[in-house]
C-alpha cells in the first residue's frame, strides 16, 4: 500500500511552474524530473540534442504534468526573455527558476585563452543572471517565487586549473546573496547549491589518479550522484524552505569543510 503521507509530500509543487536550465542531461535532467515528480509543470532549455530533450519531456509527461523544451543559449538575454514569457503564457506563472546550466574549459591560467574565459563566464554566470533578470519582475509582482543557483565548491575554495570556472561559480555566490537582499521584501527567495564532485559527464573524464586524489579529500569517501543533488534543489524551491534565503547549501560529501 502506498504511503499517503509520502504521496502528499511528493505533490508539494502541484500546479507550480518551474524552469530548469541545462536540463537535457546530468544534474539538470535529474532536477527537472524530480520537480515533475513533486507535481510541477517543468520547462527547460537545451543547447544541442533534440533527442535528449525529447526524452526528458517524455519522462516529465509520464509523471502526469506538462513539459516544455526550448533550444536556447542561456547567454542570449533576448532569447531567455522570450522563453520566460512563453513559459508564463503556457503554464500561467513562473514560480521557480533553477540555474543549472554550466560548462568547464579547464586550463592553467598561462594557457587559458580569452575564449576559454568568456565562454565559461557567459554560460555559468551571465546565463544565471539572464534567467533571474527575465523572471524576477513576474515573481516580485506575484510576491512569490524562488531562484536556485547551482554553484560549486570551486567557487568557495578555488581550484587550480579552473580560474574561469572558480570565478564564475564564486560570482554566482555573490549574486545569490545580493539578489536575496534585493527581493526578499517581495517574498522572493534566492539560494545557492555548492556542489562537489558529482558523477556526470564532466567528472567521467577525470584521469584515474585525479579521481583517486579527489576521493581521498572527501570525508564520505565517494563522489555524489545526481540523486543526491535533485531533492535538495527541490527542497529549496518548496514551501518547506520558506524561511531560507541567501544561503549556500553544500552538497559535497564534506569536501569543502
């Protein structure tokens, strides 16, 4: 017999409209599907694979809610505004935005090109600004909303070979806190998730020796999974987190203590 209390908890986002960026795979996909499992209608953007985007839509719709996919570069503010407007028109509201889209171009500073720098900043930092900027007026007018910026322990501690990535992720933390102070009076909350090593395509390319060295730094002794991340992201956009804003929640197995 199903646990009715658990069923109730799993529908705590029923009727809500959630945008997840970069959700065709990995962490973003897990968050999007988890939001749907909690009853939300989910819109997301993707950059390349229409097949993967279609698979995510099917997963979401199989949970009895609506899905909308947009082929979009998060660094394009005009396109982002058009997407947010379309989501509001189709779903009736924009209740939450989870800024997950990100990429790496790891190199030592002396070998890092201007393109390596600008591409990472554009996607990881400017992309989050664009979605927040596009959605914030709607949220403030409704006096309700939540934004979650997916950052990294690299933005807390810095990582050699990731000057661009660390700068972008540290920028997200500063942006989160500043935004939270600006919009809190309108009952809009802004928080950040600082992730450690999570099993994704990004970590799959780590050389064996680098993987071993990383594991030795993690008190819990393992890399995280997307299932470790998604429920925390959903908690932060739910009413259960109604009194949490400006926080940086670490999901890192204790890496950055």
